[in-house]
């Protein structure tokens, strides 16, 4: 069984959030279920740097832009990389410029990626031909559209929504020529409240739509969390499934993690104190008796960072410390920076993306706060669990499924792993923080929660089996794929060249 995964992010090459973790981990997990995955992603400079020797599979023009399709293997991941400096060599982030504004040609950058995915899936660029295409988020959501509407291919497609807040919406004036037939622009496909939405078009066109937890799959059918897409999703309800994410326990293993000062496991939990010591020294906290809280997150409204800011005085006055590692909205970054100034040695803020620091924070802090207003799955709380930081989470989406609240019943049968609060507002967050202080004072309760969390099984085992089963079912429904021996449109170059954006 062969699957082509099309994505705009992939760990360990390029990551802004959980999407990369999933697309990086799933191929390994699927391989044990007889699924061979190859992944297509954009040739951002940091991806090209990691490719080393890559073969050039094809030189082609996509939506008027010159591109090369490269092929390589990195850390066990089989990759296709769409190399096009015009599209992907940018100064800012993956999707926004240095000032936080979307690149105006994002439609073209990701439509081209999707078109390349469709051509690959249809066997036009490489003899390797997938039985199923797995597209991730709006950036890849046009892959099924190109397959069905442009190439008239029946290759089965799955679209996974990692976060419905991002819909790839463009006004028709800004949208250039997608090279699709006119029927693709109508209400049955791209048209969305007078604009075009890549995500909507993908939902309409894919055979299966999944999202990253069963709870979120239900929540997005409601007006509250449907983000305007609830009508489209309800109409496509029969093909909507929720599969919870897992974590890569090789990358996230406190017993072997080189980012930690001291490795540990449930048997050697006392060693964890060395990481806490290091962390508190790093942030000039002295030797705090009270709990050390932490946040590792995109700093956005979704993640409830404004609620956190309001709760910080309460946390500090009660004797807690707070470390925040993240980046995002300017006003939230400024709000946090002001708190760090107001409470030196009690609140520390590290603005930016720092993978190593994130590992250390999970392995050294006492509690990880995640006050998300909505959370499709959330991986951060799973890493915290595995590293012995007790999660404090808003009860929504995947957070409600993965964290067992330390209420009396769960504590009595020793299944609790964290603290949930609901509704998600500042008062409830403060109350949850108070509960954390109580737990922290009781050494035995603290240790039990940590042990339960560290022992909880969030490997990909179960979810990968579900994906694999679906891929197998989908492939059985499709007509037999006849492998092409000679790619018809690609000019295959026999030479192996250094991958570059040239
Ligand atoms: P989302 O994808 O919505 O941002 P997830 O919890 O699913 O949220 O995944 C977030 C991922 O990004 C986790 O791997 C988390 O550790 C990581 N992360 C978030 N912010 C930072 C940061 N500032 N530095 C390092 N890693 C971060």
C-alpha cells in the first residue's frame, strides 16, 4: 500500500506547530502497518539545506512558475521536494512575512504544491504511484481538486484538517489563474461566502475528511467551533472522521533526550529535579519552593494567552513562577514581556521558537498550562505528560480526550493525569491554578499524577492502525492502478545533483 502525503510542514525539516510533528511521525508509524509513505513538501531554503544529494525527477512549470521536483531521503523519510525559489525562498516565515502579513501569493505557493501532488499521484512525474493521497490542511487541500477537476483522476484522497481556523481563503480578485475548469469555482467547490476557500474545495472533493480528534470532529459541526465551515462540514458529515494524534516516542523520550540536563523515567523520577534546577537557574528564579508553571505555545487568541496574562498576577501572588516559550501575536508578546518586567525573577518570557528549550521546559517544569479556547488535538499536553509536567488544560477538543482531570473519582481509582477546567475563562483558569498549588503541596499526589501521565500510552500505534485501515479500504474502492513505466510529462534527469534553489 503506497500513500503520498502532501504537506507544508514536516518535522524534523520544517515546523511551526503540531502539523509538522504529525506528518513527520505518521510515515514511521504507518510502515509497521504495511503502508509505504512518500511525502511532498515545499522546497523552503531550510528544507533544501537538509537534503544533501537529491535527484532531480522533473523540471516543470506550474501555474506559470518554473519548478523542479527533487527526490531524496532524510532521516528515514522518503521525500519529494518542490524546489522553486520564486515560490518558497522568502525572508519571513513559512506563510507570513517579517511583519506578520500573509504573503500575497500564498494562493499560488500552495496551489502549485497541490498541483505537483496531483501530478505525482497521477503517475505523471514518477513511476512510483500512490494508491491513496493524503493531503494536510488548506495548503495541500487543492490536491484532490486538481486530481478530480483537472486530471480527471479517480485516485482516492483523504484530507486531514489539523486546525479549521486556517482555511486558505482568498478573494477572487486576488486569486490568479488556478488552471482549473470553470466548474471548480462554483458553490460546489471553491466558492465560499463570495471568496474562494482552498479548504472548502478540499472538503468537497476528498473522499474522506479526517480531523485530529473525535471530539473536534463533533465540535466543528457546531456554529461555535465550525468557523463558518459548519454547513459545509455537515453536508459532508458522512465522510468526516476523527482520529486522535499520537506522539513520536523516539523523538520525545525523557530517558534518552539530549536536550535535558538529566534523563529520567518513572523509575528515576527524582532525577527530574536536576532539570528543574537548571531551568530555574536559566531564568534567574533562585530556588523557588512554589510550583514552576510553563507555557510552550503559539501566542494567539486560540491558545487563550490573553486569559493567561490576566491570571499571572494571581499565580505570582500565590507563590508560583511562570516560564513562557512562544511566539505569535504582537500584543500578546508585549503583554507577556510587560509581566516579565513587572515580576522579575518570577515571570520569564522567551519569545521565539526553540525546540531544545521546549524539551527542557517539559522535563523541568511542574505544570504546563494550556488554556486553549479550542484545540483540535494538541500535542503539547502529550509531551508534557510524557515528561512529567502536569498539564492544566481547558476542556475542549483533544485536550478533553487526552487529559484525565484529577477529580475525586479519578484520583480514587488512580487514573488522573492533570487538571481540566471549563468554561475556558480567566476565573476558571485561576481556580485551576489554585488546584495545582494544592497538588504541589502534597508530594505524594504530585508524584502519582506525574507517574500516571508518564505511563499513559499516546504512541501512534492505535491511530496509525486506523489510518492504515482507512487507506486500505479506500484503495479497494478505487480502480486498479496500472503503474506507468515511463513518466509522460517529466523530463527525467539521470544525474544526481546537489539540491539547491538555483
Ligand atoms: P499547534 O499545532 O496548534 O501549534 P500543538 O500542541 O498541536 O499546537 O503542537 C505544537 C507543537 O509546537 C508542539 O510540538 C510544541 O512543543 C511546539 N511548539 C510550540 N511553540 C513552540 C516554541 N515556541 N518553541 C518550540 N516548540 C514550540
